[in-house]
């Protein structure tokens, strides 16, 4: 994993602890095990989160289908809500449900800034603390 990804994971874990969630980076994420593990796991006794963390300075990223399938599998077994947490350079965190990602013709996934800010949730929303009002 790149240093940028590690830094973003650590930032998110700190944000979750500061919001009264127990949180940890999953040390086996990134291919060290055959089992599906998200980058960050968090919970507070009533809300459980499984988050695949991505960061980029570009307008879009592509995510391997195995990562998203593994995220959904882990979240289902663990009883967590699955999210892709994306940190675009100099922008706020956004959290996207896997079903909102765009599926490419190669059966992988694409996430761009427009999708993240259109359908993605803010940090407080995934914690159950705030609801964003979206007008169509």
C-alpha cells in the first residue's frame, strides 16, 4: 500500500475514535490474507462499519471488483454497513455504498468526484448523527 493510503486510513481511524467509535485498521488488508478484509473496521455498539479506503489527487479512481465483493462479504458476515471511503485531495471525506458505484464494462468499479459528492455520504451521516438534505 502506498504511504498516502496508510495516512488516510490512520486519519479515518482517528476521526472515528474522536466520534466515540472503536476503530482499527485491518492489518491484513491489501492481500496479506485470502479472507476478505476492509481497510477499516469500526463500531460503537449499535452501528458497525466496514470501510474500504481510497484516496486520490485525480478526478476518478478504479476499484477492482474483488475488493468490493470482499467488502460486501465481510460486512454481511460481520453485520456492518459497507462503504467505500474516498478522500479526494483537498476535499472532505465521502462515503459511498457499494451499490452506488459505477460498474465498468470490465466488471470493475469506477468512482469519480461527481458521484462521490452526489450520492456519497458525509462523515457524520455514516455515524448516524446527521442527515444531508439532497434536492433533485
